[in-house]
C-alpha cells in the first residue's frame, strides 16, 4: 500500500461519519407510532415498579424522557461512536512510535546467498594459514537478538488534511442531530402530558355532569312517584344519566391509556401508579413577527445547523478527492541494537524520507471527485429546501396558534352560554313551566361545549410547542411558550 492509498482512510471514514450523522436526524414517521418503527416512541425503564404513587410534573416528565427515551439514547450513542472514529482519524496527524523486540535462531546457506566455494577462496588469505579450513561448511547458524524503536509520521497529505476537516464537520453534525433529537423528545413528552391533562379535565367535567344528571333523575323519579310528571320524563332523565355515565367511562378509559403512553415515554413501569401535578397551562403568547422567528430559527434550529455542517463536510470530502493529485511527504525510521552469536552488540538505525508524487490516475481521481461533487450538490439542495421548509413550518405554526386562540375564545363563550341555558332550563323544569326535554338538550350542549373548550386549550398548547420547535428554542423556552 502506498502512502497515498493508506491516508485515504482519513476522509473515507469522514464520509461514513457524515452519513451516520445525517441518519441521526432522519427518523421515519409512522402512522401508528411505536418503538418498533420509531425509537422516539420507546424508552428504557429507569425506575423499578413501586407501591407508592409517583407524582409527576411536566418538568419532571421531560427530565425523565430525556434520560430514558430510546431514540435519543441511540442518537447519543451514535455521537459517541463518531467521536471515537474522529479520534482514530486524529492519529493520521500524529507520529506513530512502536517498540519491537525479538530473538531467534537462524540457519543460512551461504552458497544460496552467492558465497560459492570459489568466491570464498578469494578471501582465504584473510584466514589463519591463508586457506579455507578443511570441512568448512557453507551452512552457518547464529542467534540474533534485537530491540528497536520504529517511528513514522506523515508531514503533508492533502487527503488527510481535508479528511480531518470532514471528520470535524461530521462530529458537529452529530452533535446538532442529538440536540434536534432532544427537541423531538421534549415535544413528544410534553404533547402526551398535555393530552393526559386534557383527558383529566374531561373526566372531571364528565363526573360533574353525571352528578348533575343523577340529581335531575332523582327529582324526576320522585315527581313521577308523586304523580306530578309523566313516566316519559323519568325515562328521559334516566337516558340522559346513562349517556353521561357512558361519557365518564369513555373519558376515564382515554385518560388511563394516555397515562400508559406517558409512562412509556418517560421510562416508568406501565404498572406504576402516577398522578399528574400540573394543571392545563394557558396564557396568551406574545406576538412574534415572522421575520424575527425566521432569523431565530436560522440561528437556533439544530437540524438546520446539522445540514450546514454536512455541507461543510462534503466540501472537505470533495477537496480530499481533488487533493489526491498533490504530493505526499512522510518520514520513517528506526533505531535499535542487534546481537549476533559470538559478536558484540551494535546499534542499527534508519532515517528515511518519502515523497510520493502521483503522475497519472485521472480515471479513478475524476470518478471519486465527480461522486463527491454530486453528494455536495445534493446536500446544498437539502439545505436550500430546509430553509423554505422552516419558513413554511413557522407560517403554519403561527396560523395554528392564532386559530386555536380564537377557538378558545369561542369555546369559552359557548360554555358560558350553555351553562346559563342549563340553569334557566333547570329553573323552568323545577317551576313546572316546561318538561325536561329542553333540560336534557341543554345538558348535552353543555357537555359538548366543555369538551370543545378542553380540546381547544390542548390544541392551543400543542400549537405553541410546535411554534417553539419550529423556531428551534423548544428545550430552552417551552415553559415560556406554555405560560407556566
């Protein structure tokens, strides 16, 4: 292997680094998310099952999610792997020093080495008596013992320099991929936590509606027994009571299932009893202009910075292929001692410099150069596309925040109106002015209005989280966006 061929490993590994770093940020979205098709919907259990009830706040849930999320752990492991590979690439710049030592018994055939009997006779005058001793054998034996220190270093290599730059870009890309994965984990955990809070509100509303329907049914039953109302009104009240009971069962079931999902997201045993301590957050979001958010996203979006570093890495790889036409300079040598049987120990050494100048390898060089240029163009296109996607996501998120805020205002007004209508109808029924048919209708309207308000608040909070994620500040500012 030539020096040039040996040093191509520097940017060759960097190309693998960039591919791995890019893969960290690209996780397929499944229609039914689970850890089987998306690791961000799985976790590693970090706490054993206990009999005590675990009280979990939103901050605590996010902390647990960051500690145990399966997808985040995979990305963190990938970052560590790239760091280790980058350290291996660093060795291309550093001198390599090795110490060797060996001893062995050797047998040599002098005739095979060119020392024939006729040649030996020419040196007979150097021996005692001026002639070859009788029975002299051309087969010699000796014991050789040696110890050496070897040294080699690359002084200049274009591919190694460019490969080192690419490896650095790949490491930065992996870091931003990890930070992007943290943002995704926070968004997942916060969303399911808010969903569970919304379900809890639905359960409370449903339980209150059941209690109210129970009271109305009891009144209708007593009035029917007293003969003041027809049996139809008692049946109508009974149907409304059972409808509210069904709504309570459905709401409780939804809450229990969402708590299971939350426990999976935060690494808690599915059988662990937990209680959510934070109420549904609500506050108006400070006005943010689109240009301000775009500028903030370009500074803060981890996936944008990830792609930027991938572009830098592919530029370095392209430069590495082009620099294969440059000369490479290296030095190597050794110093040590050798001891041969019957001869004193003597030092040995070698100091050697190597200059490798490629003359003609255009087919291979241009092939790699063209391929790397294609990868660079593709990464630039991805970066341009992401710029447009960022603006698109921010515009959509702002529209969602504005629309959901208006939906909350309308839903609150509907709850107030439905509450007043129910109160008025209750008074009319108890005064004997009207049957309980309008009262049942008013109860159903209030139930629907309450559900709509709870869902609107949930969607508003989720849209604010999406806006913070689109701006790249979710991890730092999710509390401010939720108004906690």
